[in-house]
């Protein structure tokens, strides 16, 4: 009777261990409908265009028929074309302007021009109006970009610091740029350390939910730090038939050894 009870308890324990350690599609798939442990997110925060802040770096390129004034802002055509082809970081630095603590840029001829708190589109229109009196026919167009913006990922993925390639990218694009989350990464409890006007905050969300596109977590912001912790199943993780068979064989060997030792002691 005792021997039967022992085998029943051992079998139940092994079944519980194996079932809890299986890494199922439910734990790793994206864009799942809410329910069964996957939360729903509603329109908590809509996307807002990024607003220029102190210490931002703005790359400014001027287009006009006035070659002399173009040269003042852009330098030689050779260096400018080199930058546009994706090279020449030194030249890009040369024609990149730092936003001062008071939100202003220091530009040739214009001096201090306040752009803090404006979106890129607002700043472009504002600067074009400021520049027009210095150009022939009062005609000038500018290309204004924010450069040197980064986000970071640490934990179960391709950890590192990555540049934001454009004004906005979503969380899936950010993870793709970093190499996606590892098989043992916990997609249900992703943390973001985010800078806000009130100071840094930590936000936790479940990236498996299809409703993530309606939440404040969908778009990555400059200086975000995304932390992906390990799943508890990592120690006994079963990700394939081969790993399942390996665990079963090892478990059977262990149980057989224990059984033999118990009988030898009798």
C-alpha cells in the first residue's frame, strides 16, 4: 500500500513539474486576444508628436537658390551629400545644433532662436519664417531632424543601446531592431524605465496582448530602458519534443535509481 502511494505521489509531482515547465505558444506568441491570462488594454494614451527638449541635437539642412547662404548652413555640397548618403558622422556633427537649457538654438545670423516645446513640424515652419529675410526671393525650405536619440534593452534579448531611426517606432519595431526577445524572456511582465516631466517612472505591461496597440506602451520614447526578465520556466524549460524526451529519460532514470535504493535498504 505504501509503495503504491509513493508511486502515485511521484507520478503526480512529475506531471505537475512537466506541465508547468512547458513553454507553450500562449507564453511566447504576440498579438493574442485578451483573456486566459492575457490582459486587455484600452485607449489609455494616444501618440503625441515628440516635442523638442533641452540637450536634443537637431540636424538642420537648408534648401534655397541662394548658394552663399546655403553654404553658411550646409557647408560644401560634397560634405552635405556625403552626410545624406549615410556617411560622414563628423560632418553631421558639424551641422548639428544643440538645444540649450532655455530651449533655444544658436544659429548663424539669427542668434538665439527658441524651439523648445515645439514639434519638428512646428519648429520647421517657425525657422523657415525666421530665415526667409536672409535668402533671395524670401524662399527657403529646411529639413530638420532630431539625431542622437536612443533607447536601451537589457535582459532576455539582444541587449544593447539602439538608435531611434525616425521620429517614432513601436515596441515591436524596437524589439526587431534588437533581435527580438529570447525564448525564455517573460513577455507577460516587461518593464520600461521612462523619463517623464515629473521624473523617471517604471511601467509594466504584457506584450502578448493584441490590445497593446491601444496603450501607452506601444510607442518607444527617447531614453526608454526596456527590461525583459527571465521566465521561471527557464530552469526546466521544454521547448521541443527532443527536450521533452530528454527530461523524461532523465526523470525515469532518477526514479528507477531511487526505487532500487529503497528496495536495497529493506
